[in-house]
């Protein structure tokens, strides 16, 4: 898909389809692997427009058991992590008892890395971030956490919240049969206004503008054989200060 800009320079996302973040697939995959090894069930929860339902179905095709979509009138402000975390927390509470919450370390677009920690605060859960390996025994979760030059091992009692990095696994590709079966799995939709109560946080961040940098190309074409065009290219780069003599 070609990204177009409005007259104001802002990206035109009106025709852009919503899709699951690459990092969210790692979180879904890890939850499904844990279900396959230890039992239980996996509930997929997200916040988005009504067309995000197909994203929930994609996660169900991977192996989730039921879906939960918090419907908002417009695409959530990607910089308003606090409100997103609050809506997810209320949805998780509404969905029923749980032992473990998986989320991505960040989204593919903004990668702010804020929703996970904020969500753990709303749910009053221990938070384990940057996780690349998970083990559970006797209701204690043991995680390997990626640091710059080392690996740290953390433990916490369940329930807990874990944000994962892409190194944790390789997400599976659903088969055609699994995709067809996903259409029969339950998905509950609830309007975001039904989850807002007196505990809801004030909106602290508002995106007032998001514009793309203006870019121009010189469109210089060099003619001749390989040796001649290579020489012309080097000279052009030197004249622009890209290469030093």
C-alpha cells in the first residue's frame, strides 16, 4: 500500500487497513505455547475501531479461544498510552479471572513501550518487561530479561503481567482450517464508553500534529558504461560532500 499525505502534510490513514503488530504476534504465540504445554485458555483483548475485529480473528486463528474488542469511535491516539492501558485493564477485569497477561514490549508503529507498565499498575500486578524466555512452575513465573550486555532472571508469583520481545519465539502461521475455525470462536464487542468510570484517568497527552518531512530527489541519471558512470557517481557524491577526497 502506498502512503499518501494530506494537504497539511499529515499521513492519510483513512484507507489504511488495521493489522496486528508484529510484536503482538510474539505475545499471542507465547500465550498459546503456554496453553499447549500447561493447559488453560487464551483470551485475545484489544482496543480499536470496529474493523479491528479481523485482527482479533487472526489471533484466534493462531490458537486463541475467545476474543474481546473494546470499540472506540476513532483510531486510538497512539501517544495516549494511559487511556489505552485503562481500557484494556477494564476489559481484562470484565473478561473474567486470569493468571497471566501477555503483551508486546511495544507496538510496530510508535514503540513507546508504555502500555505494558501502565496496564500492570491499573491491574495491580507485578510487571516483568523485556522478556525473552518464560517458565512457570507451582504458580511462579520465571523470566529471562534482555539487558544491554547481560541477561537478568526474574521471578514473580501469579497473577502477573509480562511484556515480551521478538526474540522470545517465532509466531506461527495459521492453516486454512484454523482460519475457518476462528470465524466460529466467540468475540465480544463493547463500546469504550461503557468501561469509563470515575477511576478513568484524565487525558494527559493529545497529538496536535503529525507531519512527514518534505523530501525531494535530484533524479540525476548518469549515462555511459559501468566505469564511466561509476566515476561520475563518485564525483557527484564528492561534490555533495557525501564522500571525502
